[in-house]
C-alpha cells in the first residue's frame, strides 16, 4: 500500500483492517462460570477465529497459578473449557429436538444425528473442528456458534533470548499444534509492544535492526490470520484515494465489487484489472494500459491477492 501511495500520490490512503480483540485469560472452571467465565465465552462466540497466546518463558516475578510453566497444559485447560461449553450447548439443543424427531421429519432427523455426533466427539475430549463436518452438516449447528469449530492459531510468547530460535516450551507447543494441523507463531510480546510505540519509521527500523528482525512478529501474525480466515486484499487506486479491501479467496469480481457498495455488485458490467507487480513495474495505470497490462474482466473473473481494480457498473 505504501508503494501504491508513492506512485499515485492520492489525497488519502485507507488501509484494510483486521480486528484482534484482547479477551481476558480463561481459567479452569470457566465453563461453569469461574473467573470471567460466561462473559469470556460470550465474547469469544462473536469472533471468526481464535488466537491462543500461551506463555513459553520463565520469570519468577510473574506468578502462574497452575505451578510450573507448561504451555501444553495451558493449551489443554483452555481447550477443555471450550469443549465443555460446546457440549452444554449441543446437549441443550439435542434435548429440545428429541420429541420433534419422533414426528418423522427427515430434515429434523438428519440435524439431530449431526448433534449426536458432535456430542459424542466432545465427550471424547475432541474439538468440533476435527470432526470434519460438511458444509451442509455445519448448518445443523450454525445457530450454536460452537467455540471449538472456530479456526485456531497459537502464539508462543517466549523470552527475548528465544525470539529467533524458540525454546523447549515453544517446541512442545509446536509439536502439539502440528498434530492438529495448526500454526504456531513464536514471538516476544514485550519486544512487539515496544515496536508498536515507535511513530518514526526510521527509529522503528533501527530498533528492529538491533534485534536482527526483518519485520515485526505482529506482521507475521496478521499474514497467518489472513491465511487462517482465507482472506485476501485487493486495491482501488486513484487521485482521491488508495484503498485496500478485504475479501474471501475465490470471490468473483461482482462479489468483490459488492464490498465497496451493493450497487456495484448489482449493476456490475466489467472490471479493469492490473496485477500489483505490473503496476509497480510500470508505475501508473496509464503506463500499464499502454503496455497491455490492463485487463478487462467479466463476471466470472476470480480476484487475485494484490489486484488493483476499477469497476464499471450500471443500476
């Protein structure tokens, strides 16, 4: 986006956003209302994905209720609490449906069967995301906003000495995450907090150089979060503004246009598209057009990450 801003020199730039909500830590017994319990679980229902930030460092000044540092145990405590809450939700719905199933309604029966599968899976100490429900089967439990069905990412919060190499704690967490196909980002949150405070880019770069960092770990976390949520970014670039827009992978041009305004999708005619690398290479929309790098795409075009787009529509 900074490079597009340099080339286009717009009146303003509007980056895309991903909102990461800091929710207070979960304690053992939260599913039964311990600690912030129900408030925590209500907050987490509203998110699209969960990032577990797990302690992977020793510091005698920072106490830990559960005793010795054990990231795998911490992860399991959180997972168990979420599973117990999901089990409660599934069992309540199954009980409500029991009588209705006896009427012989085929749709009701298949929904009930999905609920019973979820119940068994959770009773076995497993999360719903590992059950492999189809899109149709997920519809049966969509109204429950199951916590353990959300995609997951782990952050191993290590000490400064381990920021580039990790340590025995982060390695144990990675081993466990690998078994469930999840990613672990190793970072030192204290260093990231300092990086975030820099307003001057040169000071920030100097600080990062001191710690042999090519980019903040927070950037890596954002990249991984986009991947986890299956998101990509396209741009609109003009003198008035350069703006980034977030969409799902696989969306076609009219859907992407709809993010700007529903009229754009409804009256979509075509899209003028320039690949990001081409725009940077030739330096402007006009130069891309002159060199045959501006394409006219129709309704079936699948938008690519970094595309610079201009939509034509009529309503």
